C-alpha cells in the first residue's frame, strides 16, 4: 500500500457532506479496489453545522484554505461551494497552488471552463467535473472515454430532475404546473426558488458542458436558446397524449452540416422513445454515435449520495494520476478547441405541435391553412375539439407539422396571432423524433 493520498473538501453542504461520508465509510473498500489509501484530511468551510449533523470528525474541520494548500500531501481539493463568484476565485487559487481540482459546479464549468482549464494546464494539474452533469450518471466519462472513437451525431438529455418530476406529476396525475411544483418543493425535489431549474438554466449549463466534449468544440453558453417549463399548460400535455406523445424538458444537441443545433426546451417525444419512460427525479441522456449507434445513460441525476459517487470517482482518478493523463493528452477540452458555430434558432429544422384557440365559425381553418401554406408549412395532422361548454367563445385547433424551418413557423404563428378569429396567443412545442442511426 502506498502512503495515503490526502484530499480536502471545500464546502460541506449536501454533496460535500455525502462525499465526506462516502470517503470515510468506504476507505477500506476503496483501498482494496484501487490500491490507494485515500485520506480525507480536511473539510474546509465557514459553517460546520451540516458536517456536525452528520457526526463527521471535528478534527477534519478547517477554516483556512491556505493551510490546506500549503500541505504537500494534499493531492486534490474538491470544490463544492457552488456559484461562479468566489468559487471561480478559489478554484484558480487551488490550481495555481499545484493541486488537482474536482468539482460538481456546472455553472462554473459552463461559463468559465475554458479559462480554468488553461490555468490547470499551465500549473501541470487537472480539473475533473463528472458530477457537474447528470449527478451519478457517468455521462462525461462515456463521452471522453467509452464512446470516444465515435463521431457524435446528436444527443438528447433529460438532465434536470426537478423539471422531470414536475412534468411526470402533470402527465400522470393531471396536476397543474403550480400544483406539481408545490409537490416537488414539499418532497424536497425543488428549491424554494426554483427559477434556475424550471426556466431551463440548469439544463443549459449541462448542455454546454456535454456539447463541448461530445463535439470537441467550445460552446458559448450565452448563445444557447433556452425555454423552460414554467409556461406549459396541462391542456397541451393532454392533447399531446392523445397524439401519442409525452413532454420532457430536453437538452438537445445535433451536429448539422452548417454547425451545431443546440437548445433547451420542452419537447414532445413519442411514448415509444426510450426517454419517454424516464420519470420522477431521474435523468437520462441518449447519445447517437456513428459507430456505436444509440446508447443511453440513465440514473439519479441529483442528490447527495448519487452526486458523491461521481465526485469520488473523480477523486480516485485524480489520486491515481489517470485524470492528469486524460486531461493532458486529449484535445477535446474547451481550452484546446475552436469556438462552435451554432445554428441560429430560426434555421433549426423540425416537426412541431401548434395549438390555436379560435372562434367557432365557418372559414376559420381556410384562413389558418392559407397562412401556413404561404410559409411553406406542411401539415401532418389536425385535431379540432368541441367547445368546453356552451359559454366557451373559442375552440382549440391542434396542428402537427411535417419537418419545417423554425423561422418559417414563427413567422406564420405571428401572422396567425393577428387574425381576428384567433382569441389567444398560439402555443408551439417541438416534436422530437428518434434520431436516425447512421453507421458510416
């Protein structure tokens, strides 16, 4: 057995506490598996109330990061404080001190990953971030290792457990968005302020990180179109079910001839698609490679213990030296790649669900069809419902399209919304088909 490999955890919240508990309780098992004696030497924080609630050894508690960085035995520091302010400053400091960094900080990596990787490279160390995407699912390892020989053509991901739980409650129980959100908060699956999750921001961070590795191109987070689930109506989910679809908040990435088509948005997928049965707080990512075809990665996408599993896997890689080798050798990291060309949202091609609330009178559909035809939009199906009751002054018309340029559809919808017979703003949701496997 080699001398102990000392590590430190910076930030002892939910994930930090779970990581500390895993390292301490499984030290012998990890040593038997790896040949390394990984010693948790420090837990660095200002407030140790959560650590104390877990009965962690107070002898590990340290308030001064500089003391940790001065310890020559410390090989890696795990950054788990979150955010992009002080976390960025301290991560740079850790790297410049010659310590490897392990982090679960998706916002930090999505916004400043290239700069931090350049600092790590200059210092001759590595930065590992498996836990930043998909919690305990080893999706990043798959991209930079298991399916590395592939040209990645596309991936679709359910990467936010809060949103997936809310949508599952809406689809399976008929709850409204607000009712489902309240249930998620009561179950501890949604924050008191769920904005980052439900508006799609959290998923966008993960999409930027995964895309950068999958396509070996540096993705600008601010250029990714993002739409959340907070404006979804139960009526559309019900109509979608009639048509054979379920709705999921998806991180979508497709490699096209002219660039990458990236977006985060609620989308309908067929009930036969493998992602359709991913329910509750679980995450899943479908990846399509030119040699391997379709692979799917499924599991718990958040929570202390699952995320600690991914963090600890990175700690092991850092202590073994494999993280350094992968980081120094591969040319897929954002600090070594060119900036991605992203297709404008209006140039994305796809199929769409459209709902219009219109006056129930003759000639209405002729007006609708005329505007759609003028914009080269071909219809796949039309569903018209009876009024909800005798007092209803509008009826729903649901349309699905064949593949169309999104810009054309948006132009048509703007024109339709101006028609006197259209009583409410139109609703548009992408329909995402199974990606074709292309073996080449």
